[in-house]
C-alpha cells in the first residue's frame, strides 16, 4: 500500500515515524511519501517537504509567512493527486491538515485517516463539522476524547493507547535506567523562550530554599541554546541537562512543570509535581481562559483523571508564594501520597496498548477491506 503522511512539527515527526514502522510490520510492501522530518526519513520513503518549512505558530508569524504556507499547501494537494496514495494519514497540526482533508475528500476518493486527533475539546469545537465531513477514521491517544467525540458529537473514533505512556514504559523497562534519588528536584519550564522567561525565574526563586538539601536540575529544551538559560541560572546552584528528560525524571523526588506533555511524562514516572504557568497580564488571561477554554483543567494528568490530581497554578492563580506552598506539600506527607495514588488511576485509564501498533493494525485492515470489498 502507498501511505501519504503529513506532520507539522517535531512531535508529529516522532509519532509518525513510529506509526510508519508499525505499518511496515503489518504491510511488507508499504511505500511512504510525506511532509515530515528526519525521524520519518530514517524509517524510509520520500520526504517532500520538511516540517521546519511548515511550523509557524502565532498570528504574526503565520501572517508574515502566509505566501509560503499557501504555496506548501498547494504543493501538498498537487503531490497527493499525482502520487495517488491508498490513504492520507494526518498527524495532529489541524490548521494545515484539516484543509488538506477537505481537499482530499472533495477532489478524490482517497480515504483520510487522522492519527492524534485535533484537540477541539479545548477550543475551536466548531471544527467537528470539518472532521465529520472530511475525515474517514479518527485515532485518539487520550481516553477522555472517546466520550467527547462519541457521546457529545456522535462521531465514532478509535482510542489506540498513548504514545507517551508507551515511551515511558519502554524506558522504565530498560536495563540501563538509574535508581531513583530522593535528593533531586526537576524543573521543566517549557520548550519556548517565552514560556521559559515567564516560568523559570519563579521556579528558581522557590527552590532556593532547597538548594542545600536537593540537587536542582533544569531540563533544557533542545531548541534553546544554553546561553539563554545561563541568564536565569546565574547565582543559583541549579544545573541544566539536555536530552536527558527521562533519566532526570527517573531520579527526581519532585518537579515543577509547565503544562503540556511534560505533565503526563512526570506523572508516568511517579514524580509528584506542581503544574505552573505564569503569564503576562494574568488576570486578563484568566478571564479569557474562563470565556474560551472548554475544559476545567490544563494539565493532561487532570484531564485524563477527570479530577484534580495535581495542583495547577495558571495565569491569575499563579504566585510565587502559592508555588512555594504547593511544592512543600508534595515533598512529603499525605498530599504527596494522594497524588501518587491519583497517578495510578491515570496510568490505568491510559491502558497498556501500544498506540502506533494498534493504529497501524486498524489502518491496514481498513485498506484491505477497501481493496477486497467482497471478502
């Protein structure tokens, strides 16, 4: 079978590469063509355009690069029509991918499969109309999305497991993992300069009280140069490590974490955490959050559990004093134990199936049915 995949960022490249590898295990004749990255290229196939040429975030960057974005979209549509794949697989990146889905659905008879469903439960819920119209099968990696899509919007989806849970299990199952230390606090301050600038100084201020008793280690974002971190780390005992997030969490006693996948990773490593996200104009952001965000939590841990397992200090609820208080609670005592008990519930809800393997099995079986409708 011929598979055309489209991703728009580094995380999509990672998840798509695993899916491609699983597709090859199901389909020995698999051919790949894609808008992707280096990890997908390492699996095999033809990279038509690298995701670096697609990944523009925010209103101003998108506006400034609009001609490039439109040219890439036109090229993608033409390339799909000319190559005639057996299916198109979209991976996250909804702003671009939903437009491609509409084109493919309206101009061809190629099935469209969406791996890692768009997070329309958080905002832009109106996109459900596009998904129902243009996407043949939706593959979710978050268990609570099943209720959202199937019960609220009457659109059946496949929950295939969670890739982050797969990766953490694989790491913890390796023989090389280090023994957990009781003397390390991890700081995961985000992957973008704006996030780091807003959150890391507050994190460092709070952990000053523990510099004598604990190692303080910052997980460096791969795309951010060390010199940027040095402006914040100067005068502290904290150190920074790159490409060592899993080994760091495997040793940590507690963590301060900005929202995102890192909150789920921290949970799966059984590290008690405080989720913190400082912003400019916090009261305005807090108001906008109440008006536009459709879910009660921002961390994946709480969203999966459907209750508050970890404390979230976001925008107008964030202060250094509150962060200090919440960190103290999770270092020892009943709050720490209650959080660890909640982590077990999150792990149970995520399940143990391997997301790329499950998705690849379903996709290949669907294509076989299309190719052999009478069987």
